[in-house]
């Protein structure tokens, strides 16, 4: 007897794969803080900027110095008075003169020094190859000469190795954050230094945060209490319109220097006191 072939067993349909859950993007803490301020203390940012502009004026951007000079000057100002940094820069010019065109220097708003006399930038190649001990003596009037001489030489060497010369003019063709990232890739150049160079050399919308800016902003309540100095730069980028960053930087510095001192701030002449949580912890 012939056996009929068995029909094949029905195939089970393939198990459906469960769709993978997309990883949630972490919320941007800087934008979240901006939204919180708008919700809990509406109008605080505009109030602060407008009151300070009424006291110190509004400012338009104008280049102060070429970006390499701006970088070196900013290094020289670290933990030193601006007038001392200027004197150290003048000594750099004398010790390492260049044949570059004379620049007309304007201290501009936000600079606390007396202003540099007109002159050509130093010969950066000569500064780069100068013996460290020699450079230390040249910039001694600026204070902390050992630390700053090392920082200047490291910065110039990094620029030369990356670009083949000492010019930073190419940064003006980048976006603000790309340029900031490039500069902070130089060992010893932090977010504040990079932001100063890019704001004042190119007018890029960045907000340098020094101790005066940080103190005033913390007291008023513009920044979270636990924000670090580096984080403060990005909190401000989320809070400020690009065309108000120069004004905010300059006026917050002036207010910190003239009114909102670290010790014994002068509350009676402060236009921010009605909304300042250092003066009134429950201020709106």
C-alpha cells in the first residue's frame, strides 16, 4: 500500500519584534532654567538689563584689539588689575617689537584699564621662542609672571602648531560656539577667556562671566545657586538675546565694581534692589 505524503506542518508566523523605545533626550538644563525664571519670576531678565542700561548706558560693539592681542591681554588680566595687565603688554611691545601696522587701541566699554597707547602688536614669533625666564621678567608688572608666561607661550605654540602662524582671524568665520570650542582646546584657555576674545574681537554673541558678573547675577537670582562659573556662561546664553550680550556683560561688570561690591554692597543706590534676593530673600 502506498502511503500518501504528509502535508508540511504549518509554519508559525515569526514573532514580532517589540519596537525599541527611543531613548529620551536629556532636557537642556539651561533652557529649563530660563523657562523656570519666566514662570516664577516673570520679566526678571529684562528688568535687570533695562535698569542697568538706564544707569550705565547701552553699548554697541567695536573691535578693541586683534584677537591674538586680546587673548594675551586676557591672560595677563587673570587675578590682576587691568592697568597692570596693560603695563605688561606695553613691556611686551618694547621687548619684542614687530613691523606690523600700528593699531589704534580703544579700551572700549567693560575694560577697567586706562587704555593702551597706539602701537603695533608684539612680534608673537619672538615671544614664542623667547626663553621662559626672559619672558617672566618682561611681563612681571602684570603680576603672577611665572604662571602667565607659561600660559602665553603655551597658547602661542598651540596656535602656531594648528595654523602655521599666530593669527586668530579665522575664528571670526566660525559660529560662536565652534569658535569657543576651538579656543578652549588650547591648554589653559577657559570658557571665560575664550568668550572675552570672541565677543570683543568679533562681536560674536557670547557672554563672558567674571567674578563681578557672577556675583551680581547670583545675588539677583538670575543664576541657580549651585551653578559653577563655567556653567554660568551657558545659562546666560539661554537667557539673553544675542544683541544684548555685550551690554549685559559690560553693565553687570560695572555694577559689580561700582555698587554690588563683594563686601558692603551699596543697596541704597542699587536700581535692582526691589527684585534682588540678596537684599530681599522673597523678592519677586
